[in-house]
C-alpha cells in the first residue's frame, strides 16, 4: 500500500480525500498550515498531521520524505481576494507549487497530482471549456494555478517527474462549510437564516461537481499513466445560478429562500462548464452524482456538522510542527 502526502489535507477536498484514502487502507500524511483547515476534521482518521506551510522549503521537504504520491491541494483558494492581493496568491499558489515540485523531485516521489482549476485558468471563453483552449486567466488565482500547471509540465519535461494536473470545476459537498463557493455560501446562509446573495442577474453559469466524484477522479489519475497531462474534472453540465436556486428549493423544501441580487464582482466569469471527454477516455472518469442528490447529502451534512463542532474541541490528532512558518 502506498504512502500519500496530501497538502492542504485539512481543507474541504482534503478531508474528503483523506476519508477515502484511509478507508482504502493507504498510509496518509497531511501537511497543512491550518489557515483554513481544522486539525479536528482529520483527527478521526489517524493520519499524521504535519503543521507547516508550502512556502517553507524545510517543511515541504520533510513532508515529502518516504512518500510515493503527493496530492497537492494546499492553496490560496479565494478568487476575489486574489484580485485584491495578487502577490500573496503568487507566493502560495505559484511559488508554493514550485516548492512542492522541487521537494517531490528530490525525494523521489513517484507521482504528483496537482489541484488546478478550469474556469479561472481559461477565463472568458465560449464553453464548454476543454484542455486544448488557450488559457486567458482574468484573476491572479487563475494566473497562479496556470503557473502551477506550467511547472508540473516542466518538471515532467526536465526531470521526468510524473505529474498530472486536474482542472476542477466548482466542487461542492460535505466539509465545505467554510468555503466561499456558491453552494456552500447558499447552504450556510440558509442554516443561519440569512438571505442568499446573487451577484449579477443569476444567469451566469457554473459546472457543479460533487466531491465524491472528484475524489474518484483523483484516485483514477493516481492509477493512470498520463505524465505531464492536464484534465478537466467536472460534471460536464452547465447550470445557471437561477437553476441552482430552484434545485435548492426542491432539495431543501423545509426552508424558505430569501434571494437578493447585487452587482457582479470583478474577476468572475459569466459562463462556465467543461467538456470532460478526455477524462472519460483516458482516466475512465464517470461522474455519477446528480445535483439534486448532491444537494440533499450536503445539506444533511451541514445540519449535522454544527452539532458535531463542539465534540471536536477535545480531538487530539498526531501533530508535528515542521519548518520555519509553522
Ligand atoms: N473547491 C473547489 O471548488 C475548487 C475548484 C477548483 C480548484 N480547487 C483547488 O482544490 C484545492 C483544494 O481546495 P479546497 O476547496 O479543499 O480548499 P480549502 O481552502 O478548503 O483547503 C485548502 C487547505 O490548504 C491549507 N493551506 C492554505 N494555504 C496553505 C499553505 N500556504 N501551506 C499549507 N497549507 C495551506 C488550508 O489551511 C486548507 O486546509 C485547492 O488547490 C483549490 O485551488 C478547488
């Protein structure tokens, strides 16, 4: 059984991935600076948590020792904040990814799976977006992820490091309570009895992929031999915000929606969904979760999560602080 390092493993996608990997019997180590993720969220899985930062070369080198596969999720994930502070985003997403790749190369890691993004890298393009389009990021977040992809390709080309970049669309599901993405935001506001804010007129579209399907894509990418390649990982379905609101109404009939409209925000694209033919063909990716079912499961988790929060306060994971920024 392989040893995995999940950077950012205490975050939304990280906890879902760690849950799956440990259920499969893998050895898992997590490197997270706990800027957003919480140690208590991975405590039940008995993984090794290294508290450290990917900007810190000492921390990332220690984390990569003896590891077979690195799933690099740690990132500055907020598109709007990347517009106001592009330098911080560069440090974490571009330079941080370079640090991870250097450490992987030097530690002899066999595979690196990089969490990239579809919409933000490609910018305003006629959807469905696909891997052959010329990227035109409209935010620093998109630019930083594109740099990460470029380094992944370069590290395969120059050093033979087996990298693969997965361009996630808009991911939703359990453990997303802290996220600023639209599904999490809407469900959190519903929980708190607050209005659902729509920026723009609601006709803007996204491609919502359920987190279990996304985790499956990561496992498929781990098994496939596709060094240096890029894949769109999405549902392949275009959904407007107005359609999402309607789906929430049906999935969560017990709560009345108070929807309010505000002007659109800089850095956000108007239409986005992905063509996932390449991932279907080369990885065997086949997303199964329909929006309705995904929303029902996510809402159930959101309701249970607040109740469990108190229980987590006494959690004691195996924690080590590594590097200079921990
Ligand atoms: N959630 C989505 O819809 C989505 C879409 C496209 C791409 N992605 C990418 O997937 C990855 C995971 O996203 P997520 O939604 O789980 O995000 P998240 O914010 O929930 O998790 C990120 C984790 O990384 C940690 N982290 C942040 N900066 C760090 C640093 N400098 N050093 C070490 N740890 C750090 C945080 O504490 C957090 O636990 C990210 O790279 C993100 O850009 C996510």
